[in-house]
């Protein structure tokens, strides 16, 4: 009987650990989503001042070729690069 209680305790603790791991992973994903959205908004705030105005829809896809980053650098520095 006592052995069964210990087994239940270990199973419970393992289950709680798994739930904690999932919660941590979910928080990390949520943090990354918030950071991506925040940086995209910040970039768009500056890119709307470009001539012609530029807008980022998908941060990772839109910056791959470097043109958006160059436009952002030019806007932030005030120099034509």
C-alpha cells in the first residue's frame, strides 16, 4: 500500500513538471510573438516616412532581401546609403 502511494506521488510530480514545462514553452512563444509584433510596428512607424512609404507585413519574410532594412537604416540615419 505504501509503495503505491509513493508511485502515485512520483507520477503526480512528473505530471506537474510536464505541465510546468508546457506553460514555460507557451510563455516563451507568447513573448516571441509580442516582440515580433512590437518590432514590426516600430519599423512600420519609421518606414511610413520613406518615399515611397514601405510597410512590413511579415517581419521575417519582408526583411530577407535587405531592401526594407536599407530603407529603415536610411530613414533612421537620415543619409542615403
